[in-house]
C-alpha cells in the first residue's frame, strides 16, 4: 500500500464529489424555472435529496465494514455523474424527483465512505489529512459555482452542462480511485463488528458536529439578510458576508493539517472555536456592516478546522470500524445543515436575527469546552488485517 498516493487519491475524491454536488446545487434556480416549479414543489425536490442522503447514511457503516470504503467510493463515483446527467435531462417533475432522490442516496453513501477512508489514511500515515480533504471540497464547490454561473450567463442548458461535467468527473473519479487503500484496511472482522455505532463518544461528537453545522447553516443562509436588514448594507454588499466566510474557511482548511501537526488537535480545536466565537461576537456587537463582514470572515477561519477535527477524532475512537462511527456523525452534521436555516428563521421571527445569532455563542463555547476530546493520538501502526505500508 502506498499511503502517500492514497492521501492524494482521497483528496481527489473529495474534490470530485464537491464538484458534482455543487454543480447540481448551483443550478437549482434554473431547474425551478425549467420545470416551472412552485416554491412548495421545489421544497419537496430539495427535501428528497437531503432525506435520501440521511437514509443511506444509516446503512453505509455496516456495509463498509463488510466490503470496505474503497469499493463503495468507486461505485459511487461511477453512479453520481450518471445521476447528475439524469437530473439535467429529467422531462417531468416525477422524473426529476426520482433522479434527485437517487442522487441523494448515492451522495449520502459516498459522504460517509470518503470521510471514513480519510480516517483510515490518517491512521496509517500517522499524520492529519482531514482538513486538506475538506479544503478540496470547499475549493471544488467554489469552482463549480463559478462555472455554473458562467455557463448560465452564456445560455447553456442544464442538460448539456450536467452531461459534460458528469463525463469529466467520471474520468477524474476513474483516475483517482485506483490510488485508494485496499478494502481490508477498513473492513472489520465479523466478530469485531458493532451492532450500530451509537456509542457515547459518537453521540458527544455528533452533538458537537450538529452545533458546528447549525452555525455554518446560519451563516450561509442568513448572514446576507443580517447585513442588509440590521447593518444597513446594500443588497450587493450583503453578499460579501458569505464570500468572506467561504474564503477564510477555505484558507483555514488549507493550512489546518499543518497546524494540527504543530500544535496538536486539542489546542488547535480550542483556539479555532474561540476565534469563531470572537468573530460572531463582533458580528453581534458592532452595528456596522464592514465589521460584520470581518466578523463572518473570522467565523469562517475559526470554524474551518472544527468539523475535520471532529471527523478525525470520531474515527479514531472506532479503529478499523471507523465507517460505522463516521456514518452516525454524518447523520448529525447533515441534519444540522438541513434544519439549521429553518431553525434560525423560526427564532428570528420571534426574537430577531441578531438575538438569534447571539444564541449561537453559548453553543459554540460549549463546543470549545470539549476540545480535550481531540487529544487522542493518531496511531500510524497497522492492524493485523493490514499489510506493509509504503510511504514516500
């Protein structure tokens, strides 16, 4: 096994997955127009994707323990481009709903499998890679959004774009997949397999991930609204809040692995969480839109490494059966990003958006207080099921 090659292969998987999913998400307004969907019909379509992903996440852990995450990833990277093209060529609302639901099922499976595989690479390599993997996803999401904006402006149809994107990413997936680790590195012997993965550590890490993703969903969906309605920014300027958040989040993830190696996961997690808290405090306390943009940038920078570190930590608690724990954690994080915008909206309707963001502060402080859980060392030693490892 070449762990160095596997490190770049799994990073490429994150990038390909980010491009595929973000290409679909970026064209949702066009899908709404092309299919003449009402707001409620579009809401059903979007819910199908998220609900299907959550359902598949419940079964991936056990399946990965039997066949390995490499096989799951290879199948998913072959199916997702085809399903993306199917979404683009759907000719009715029913066809669209079926294609989106199937895409959500496969996306949920690969989301778990690729994070679990990254945990396996970390375990064998003895060095962190999770922040870099999530950075690849962030970069690909930005790239896919820019490409989608460009082809939309040029008048390129959804079907044509999704076929071309799908074909390119199918080739990219076929090139990356052979570099992944063999199945036995994350296959658990049947006598060692757990019954479900709902352990106390998984629940604690899941709650932490849920809070982090609630906060991220709040920024993604409501930061521009806060700037426009509460800080006096123009509509054009209000969008810079999300831009600053995303840019600094990506930058933080690009250097996150090096910072983890230098300072330790627990120290980095605590400092990063406090940076996010400070950024959010600036957004809340300073009634000026330039300060709010700077505050959201700090939230992005501080929050950038939190989720990758949580994934690494939960994977370490379950050894070779990391996929089971990762599948449960992903359920929490995905639920957070799905319901976060609605939860913020409900509270904002009652107490206002600024006070709703204020309510996130004690939650983030609670996450920071659990930084000590990140301190468990990553072992570079192979298990009995693993053969010799070649590292560059």
